[in-house]
């Protein structure tokens, strides 16, 4: 500590410490800790604070599992289904993005040359500067009942009636996959780019077919990139709010939308915090699983 | 050979499809903005029109949201750039054993879902306001303030990463030389470190502003009764039936694409200048060696 002050001088040291303190304590640690604490509380009116109901409780979490006490159903099927659906759909989106992006990442990293590769990267980045909500809106224009895809299929004579892609959640999955492509491509690209192309050549010279080269040479090398891309895409899909609101069918909900309802129309912040904690835990479990499966450390993922 | 040719063709075809998938939605939206129909659609094409653009400026809600977004973006810049800079400097000085923990803590907001950052900011400052017995009009309950803080939680991590990358190339002997020559620490900071970091400061500012401007997930919880451009847009898109949205999209796309291109070009020029500088230095060194050799 004394070294620190000696090295930076009193004024600069104070600035550094204050700024980092404000960020780490006031913006990261305390809010998270308070949200966790809050999720074990009853939703109270101001005049009830300090009263007999101002105690710790598990009721917010019980509500997610069992619904209101005395309900006919044994479990809170509505919310549990939404939760599971969110998780499974996010895994699906993650796998889809991986399948889409792996060939592109490999191509740019190993096959394409200098300036060409740079231009492709620029082309990849450009669409993602556009606002998330407008991107989702674009998918509405594409997939709506009077959208371009339906019109195309109808003129081709493949369809008689337009398909409601929004209701069938096709638009939602396409929109989510689209939204997070960049976060899959870049970790993959970075990992594959560091592979010495001679290794691929050597495997090919030894008679390995292309799929085995990828399975045994490229993918093992790219493991940290795969892990980090999958983690990012999963977490962002599970935590997405705009795309489900805009592209989800009228009857289908995303877990974040339920959280949003607790904070707005529902007006029960404690309940919403509990749901947010559950979402955070689900993400944490996913990250830990990925780390275990790919045998990589958190440092490698977050890079 | 011919099987390889087929493979190559397939790869090219796949790349074409991939980029089509990337750009088709944007082109569609662009086309819808100029189509003369009351509903945002591309087919059937009813003729070219520009009438959706002026109607944008009659929308007071949207303009109010836009102005708020700009202010929030400026606020986020003012908060997250100094924080990111400080965090990056501390990162280079923190003890090795602490470094992993510190890194994990400060990068965690990037990995956390945005809704959770918004929620935790909201409930925390609300509680703090109650605790301090603050007035209802005070900043603890202000949507703008909470949004700036909530967004900065993770945007500071972005700016920190920008600064870290630049700091890795910083030659500390410059700092020591200045100190030896009698400069104070504050002078060293302003006259040596900051000028060296200038390009990183500009990129961090741009990154912070753009990220803030288009943020939705965190903002939607912290903004409460107020509005930003994205929350206004989200509301409109959910109702979703006016072509002026497409017109707005075209404007935003045009502005952001020009901005992104400018940043990219600036970065490339910077890189090229560095290469040129390096090449010149190497050349000068060789010449010096040659002269020295000749002198002997």
C-alpha cells in the first residue's frame, strides 16, 4: 500500500482508489449483495418496515416453485415452464450459433488472406452497430405474415396460406441467433487464428479427412474460444429482453419478461429480485458446466 | 482436384449465405422505409416515398427519448472513462496473487445479464435513498441518474479493457525519467501518461457512448418513469405498425455505420502509422550501424 502511494503520489493514488472503490463496491458488489438480500424479503409497504413482517423468508422462491399457497396446482407450472423453455431455447440458440459461426471463423482465421480477411471482419462487425431493437424490428418485417419470406414462399407456390412465424417462435430463434453471432465468431476466430496452419497441413498430408482434422486438431486447439463463445451466447440469450418482447408470440413468454412484469405491472420488487437471482444462478451453473466439460478456467473464458 | 474444386465452391456458397443472413434484415428495413404503404413492409412495392422521414420529427416522445439518450450517453462517458482508466492502472500495479480475484470481480458485470445489473442498481439505490431519508426528487430515485450508474457498471469494464490494451505498450521508463527530472506525480500523469493514452481515451469514449446509446436491458429497469430512445422505440416496435420506424432505423443505421467505419479507418491509420514508425526506426538503426561501421 505504501509502495502504491509512493509510486503514484498522493493525488493520483486518491483518484485511483476512489474510482475503483466506487466501481467495485458501490456499483458491483453492494448492489448484487443487496439484491440477494432483498430477494429473501417480503414485499413491504413503507409503513410495514420494521414491523412484524420485516423478516427473512423463502416465500419468493417458493412462489416460483409452488405458486400461491392454496393453489389448485401442485407446482407453479406456468413460470416453471417458461423458465425451462428459456434455458432449453437458449442452449438451442447457442448450438445453432456455433454451427453457423465455426466455418466462418475457421475460414477467416486460416484460409482467407490479409486484407480480404480484414474486410470480412469489418463486414461482420457492421450489422452489430445497429440498435438491438431495430434489428429485432427488421426480423418482424422479414417474418411477419405479410413479410418478405411469406410473400416469397407464396409467389413460389410453396405456400397457400402465410405461416405465422412469430407465433411459431421461428422469428424469435432466428432473431436471437442473429443478435449474438458476433459474440460467437470472435472468440472462435481468436482461438483458431493462433493455430499453426502447418498442423493442419501435416494432418492432411498424413491422409486425415477434413472432418477428422477439425475434430482432432482444430477444435481441441480452439477449446477456450468455443467455451467462451458458448458461454457468452447462452448468457445473453437467456438474459435477452428486447428480442422476446418484440419477436415472441403473444402466448409465449421469456423468463426475463416475467421478471420485467414483477417490476412493472406486478409491482413486487422482492419477488422480481428472487427471479433475477434464479436467472443468475442458472447462468452460473451453465458457465461452471462449460468450464468442467471443456476443462478451461474462467480467466480463459472472460478474455 | 475436382473434388477440391467442389469443396471450394461449397465454402464460397456458404460464406455468401452467411453474409446474406447478416445483411438481409438491414436491407429489408431500408427498403420498407421508402415503400409507400401504411404498414412497414417491402412487398408488395407500392412506389418510392420519402414521406416517412418528416413524420419522425413530429413525434415528441421520440425526440424527448433521443435527447435523454444523448445526456445519458454523456453521463456514462463522464463516469465510465475515468473509472475504466483508474481500474486499468490499478490492474497493472496490483499484486499478482490479488490480480485474478480483482480481474474476475471487475469483468463479472460484462458476463452478467443486463437485466440483472439494472435490477440490482434499482433496488440498491432505492434502499440507499430510503436509508438516507432522501427527498423523492433526489438523485436516488432519478431514472436518468440510475441509468447512468447502471450502464456504467458494465461499460466501465469495456473502457478498462481498452485502456489495458494500450497500457501494455507503455514504457514506464518515460515516467521514471520525468520523475527524476523533478516532475510531480500529477504532472507525470497529465503530461506523460494521458498524452500516451489519448487514442485509447477517444476509443473508450466512443465505445462508452455508443454502448450506452443502444442499451436496452439495463435501461428498461433503471429508467422508470422517464424514457430513452431505445425504450420509446421498444414500445413502438411492440405495437409495431408504422413505417416511420423503418425510416428512423435507416437514419440510425446510416449514422452508426458511418461512425463505425470512421472508427475502423482511424484504427487502421493508427496501426499503419505505427508500422511506418517502426519501419523508420529500424531503418534509422541500420543506417546508424552502417555509419558506425564506416567510421571504424
